[in-house]
């Protein structure tokens, strides 16, 4: 099966299922839920980092790339997980965080101790640039007592690696081979479009310095080298690059098959349409016109140039899309299905973030004490420093924090919602009693809807293989597209608002077959009225 037909499910291991009652999710917990994931129908699970780490950034600060954090279990737990998943026809994708290492990694420690070989693994300069860290503050920190500075695009404890050094590249390629030998079939590469830094680093006042270190031409060379040295030789490997602040032109280059870089890319533009002036720590209703423009630009260009998108609404860095893009008080279920349809029938490989399949929501925390994420804590302080009131700063963090999606998976209505029997590392969401897997499987309809979407992708080649073109690009309420494959066509209409809206149906679709809709609906007649948050897919 090609990666175009697959659906990938992201697990945040810390928050999935705790089996040894320490309040932290673990590998045996994931193994235990493989039958659940099989039932959903996903083909692959992507695990956020499970390696030894001081957890300053929840594992995205890796201290050892080829071991398992004891907090999650042992290497044999991991091997068991791979084996059980395989028995159920599910493959495993690991998260490779190759832009930076934890300052606790032995490479950094040796470098600090004066070892020249390891100093050349990092980006050390006498003079820092003006770049701003993505987690706040200057992106450079003093390198011990040397008078030099090391680059950290993220937290101070995440030191950027020097990919220009061939020894660094070889070390990282060896990591990929190590996991491939364990049977890992996919890799998600963290911020992989930031690895290629210029030789001479320059100040850049625009956008916190991002243009100076993002999507540099050499980045493509490094990814191609990685491909050739590791996964590129195997036909059944799946690779996805997380692309920060990227462009469609670059993502086409990253994913055109003949360039031998990656299968697909994540980009985040569609999840910034509720950022005021492009700034995350602000609040604004989402800009639907902008959202559509982005979907159509990316969808059309990737389709024309033979690139490939990774499609997603949620991940461990984003507040829940349901809260951002729908009216959850009145239309949670319809909204969840509409959002799902809009990407699962689209051109690209869909990703489901744990809990999305039951319509989980942001947690409604009542104080800053509940938040754990380094980015949220820094942002709160920066907001206060900038003169924002405590009340307002809290409101913003609450809407924007990455912890919104990191709360424990809601399995049942028991204490701690079946995630653990002790207080979890991050508090549960307030809706755990009403929104959980047990309840959803008994009486809900979102999970079933996802099951059907996943099946449709495998049954109708038009979904995996069809081209993409925009339909009704100027409609103020509907995001819609037409997929074409051989002589077949698929029209997907998604109403992003709680008001009904009526449109003329093109002739060719008037006698079409409804593949899936979140309302009872037929297509007899020239007009079609979409109910609040209705999605409908018509095949002809
Ligand atoms: O995320 C990269 C990234 O750009 C986001 O962290 C983004 O800057 C942030 O969410 C905006 O608010 C990846 C991982 O997904 C994230 O969890 C890590 O913290 C980060 O890289 C560093 O490894
Ligand atoms: Ca545990």
C-alpha cells in the first residue's frame, strides 16, 4: 500500500495510557491499545519522542537517540510494541529530532569539557546574531566559560547541531539505521527545514530572524544525503518532514519523488489564521478567507507539481482544532466530522492526533499552575513584562497553550478517566466524563465516521490518487474542492459555519452518489443546502 492510501495516528506517549501508575503514559500502555487503533483502522502510529531526555521540552530535548527513556519503559517494551503492532497490521513511525540535542547529551557535555571534536558538532560563534528563540529570548547562550555562544533556536537546553560537519551527519544517519533495524517503518523529522544553516550567519530583524535560517538551499542537500544514506534504499519506509515557517515552493522540492528527499511535509500556515498580525500569543477569530486561500494554494500547487502534503488539524503543539474552528457548545459532533472530512478526502496523507477521533476538547484549566509547557510559561512571563494584565495574559495562554492537546487521553468515565489510577503529570480535561472512548464507542458517532473515512481512502483510488482543484473559491462559508482521477470526479463541500447555506450543484454531480456526509442528505435537484457544519462528498 502506498503512503497515499495510509492514515497515520499520532500518539503523545506521556499522555496516552499509564500502566505502571506513575501518572505518565508508557510503551506498554500504547501496546495495550493497539486493538483499539486497529479498530479505528489506522495504518501507522507516530510516537512523539520516547528517548532519554530531561523533558524540558517533553522529549524534544533528546539526551540519547538510541535508547528508551525509563519513564516510558525499556527497549524490550519497545520491541514488543513493534511486534504487537505488526501483528495487527500497524507500523510504527518515530520522531527524529535532528536539529538540536539536549545540552545533557554527551556530545554537548564533551564539547563543554573542551573536546574539540565535539565542539565542532555545535554552532558556536564569538558574536551572537539578533535571532530570537522560538521559545522566547535571544537564540544564543554563553558556551561555558569560553566566551563563545552556542545557538539554540528553541529552549536554552536544546543546542542546535552543526549539519555542515560530516561527522554529525554520519552520527545521525546511524541513528536512523539503528531504528530501521528494529523494524521502525516511518520517521517524522522534527523542524527538518532548519538544519541547514549558512556558513556565515547574519543578523535579520525580520520575523525574529527566521528568514536567515529557514529553508536555506543547503537544507535540501542535507535531506537528500540523509535519504540516500538511510531510508531511501527501502521502498516501504514513510517519511514526513515538519517544516517550520516554510513555503509551498520549498515543500514541492522536499517532496517531489525524483528529488529523493521526503515523502511529505507538514506546514502550519493554516493553523495561523487565528493569529493577530502573525503573532501566536494574541487572540482573534479565525480568518476563513485566508484559510481557504491557503488550502487552495497548497492543494493546487502540490497537485500540479507532484508534491505531497501531510494533512492535519491537530498535533501536540496545537490547541484542539474543534475549539478553534467550530462552535463546540452547539455543534461539537457535526464540527468534528466536517473537519475530518475536509482533510481525509483531500489530496495528501491524513494524520489523526489522539483524542481527535472522539472529539476531545481543550481542557478549560482555571489557573497558570496547571500549565507545564515551557513555551506557555515563557509566553505568560513575556506577556506580563509587555504590560498585559494577569487576567488577559492567562486568557491568551489558555487559548493558545500547547498543553491544550497534551492532556491525558480520555478512555472512560472513571477517576482519571482510565488513563491512570493516580494524579496524571498534566491534569485531565474538564469534559472527561462526557467525552471519552468508552462512551463514544457505545453511543457516539465521531469514531465511526473516522472509521468510514479511513476505509473510503482505501476503497476509492480517487481519494488517494486524484488531482485537486478549488471549487467555489470565493464562497464565504464553504471550503470545497474537486478531486479527479481517470474519468471519475469527487466533489467535497464543507460548511465551516453554524448557518445553513444553499448553492447550485454542477450538473455532473446532480445524480452523483453521496460517499459520506455528517447529515442525512441526497443530491436530487440542482441546489443543495448545507446544514450547520455540514460536509458532503459526492462522487460521479
Ligand atoms: O515544533 C516546531 C515548532 O516550530 C513548534 O514548536 C512551534 O514553534 C510552536 O509550537 C509554536 O507555538 C517541533 C515540535 O513539534 C515541538 O514539540 C518542539 O518543541 C520543537 O519542534 C522543538 O523540538
Ligand atoms: Ca507509566
